[in-house]
C-alpha cells in the first residue's frame, strides 16, 4: 500500500536528532540491593534526621491497605518478579548524594513496616498459613533469607527536579494508582500549589469539614481547597472535564500569580461564616463524619460569592439546608455538568442573600 509521506526528510532528521538528544540527557545505573539493605538505607540516619533514601514532600503517604501490603510481601516470599524501584541521585543542595524515591515508596515503606514487625500479614491468597504472622514470627532461617532477597533499582543520574516530577507523573498516569491531586503535587509544583497546601493544613478547616482518614491520605484537603478557588473564580466558564478544569486553573495561578492576601482572606472568611451560621458546618447532620465533595463545593463557593456581594450579610432562616431541592442538588450522584455546578452554587448564594435563585439557563430543576 502506497501512503503519502506527510513529513519531509529534513523533518524526520530533526525528529531523530531530538530523540537522540533527549535519550542522552537521561543517564542511569541499574543496581540490585538486598531487602535488608534497602530498609536500612531508608531508616538509618546518616545526618541529623535524614536517611540516604527518602520520599520527597510531593509524594503521598503510605496508602496501601494491609491487604495490599501483605500481597506484596507474599510476592517476595514466592520469588515473583517485582517491578523496578526508581530513585534519583540528588546532585546539589542540602540533599546532595541522597536518593529520592521517584517510584516505589509504597513498596519500600511496606518492607520497613514488615521488618519492623508493624505489619501483620492478612488475606494472603497462596501462603494462607502465614496469615496473622509478623516478621518476628517467621522461623529465623526464613527471616535471614527474606532479608537477603534482592530488588532491582534504577538510579537516575543528573536528573533535575522537574524531570523527576515528570517521570513520577508518567509512572503514575494509569489513573487507578493516584488521585488527581496526588499527581498534581508530583508534577505541577509552584507558588499556588504551595499556598493551597498551606490552607489545607488549617485546623479550623479540618474541624469544620471532616473527611475519612483514607481521603486525608489521598490529599483530599488540598483537592477541596483547589476546587474552592477554581469554582469561585470560574464556575460559570466550566465546560470541560473537572480534572482538566482544575489543572488549567492551577497552571494559570502557578504561572501568572495571584493575590495571596486576598485569596487567604476569602477562604478564611468563608470558614468563619460557615462556623457561625451553619448548624453542622459542612456536614449533613450531627452524625455525619465525612463531608462529600459536592456538598463542600456548594456551601463553600456559595458562601464566598454571597460574602463578595454583601460582606455584612446576616442570614435569616436556614431551613433551606434541609430542603428537598438542596438534597437533590448535592446528592452524591449529582453530575458535574455546567448547569448542575451553577445551580448548586447559586442555590446557596441566593438563599443566603434572601432572593430568588438564578437558575442555569433560567430553568428550575425538577426534583
């Protein structure tokens, strides 16, 4: 079959040259370490409170379940192939000479927990006789053999922080591995992301908006803060997937800057108002222990917009919080279509301001 060649010989040469250049920019060594050595490199302090191998701030906490950790240990005991660990040799700064984990922090921390007798094996599919065992419960010869098991590690050389973050993003782009905010913290660092992380640690925010431990580990609080600002500023222009909408907003603020004081004042003012006037704050009721995203977005952004129009607002009856309409607009399966986003935000804003709700497209939803 004859195909029309869409690219000239010169364009092909330029493409090939770029590939060759980029390949040369990424140098690496393949190393093989016993499990016990990897654990020591992660736990033994070489200077102050620093170990040789470390997890960078932008990566997540240990979020594997006990079952996931147990299956990983089972795989090692069965001599099954284990994916490469990726680390990067830090070439300068206070961490020079140390190895930053790019991919593999869950595996390394699982090894640390198991050999430290913190992990009790559970839900094993093949070695079910080991269920309930800790490392210390293994026969001594098996403990010694486990410590000598080797894992392969790719050590990246002369790779700057931006490249490490890009690699982190690529290695974790499968969707099921990381939540969107975890990937943003790995690949979209900047002044605004640092600002968001600061606000996400505010204790009043956590008190007013409780979420599960699992969501905390998945960086849900920074996610909620980002959603607050993005929807506050651009909810009427929301016309694409939520992840793209948030990514674009974050990139814009990282690159073009923002009014730090004004943004912080808006967020803290919103929290103060919710604390004073919402009986259960962001929760549905007194027994609710985890606030859904959609409910947080509706209340937080609606309050911020109402305060922007009237900073001295004193809301009257708050019965609308228990209304059929509000339950419908903030139910867990509510979509993120543009009309739905606008309607739930406007419902809160206009209910607080004591006026008729400005519905998207001028049409009141049918409950």
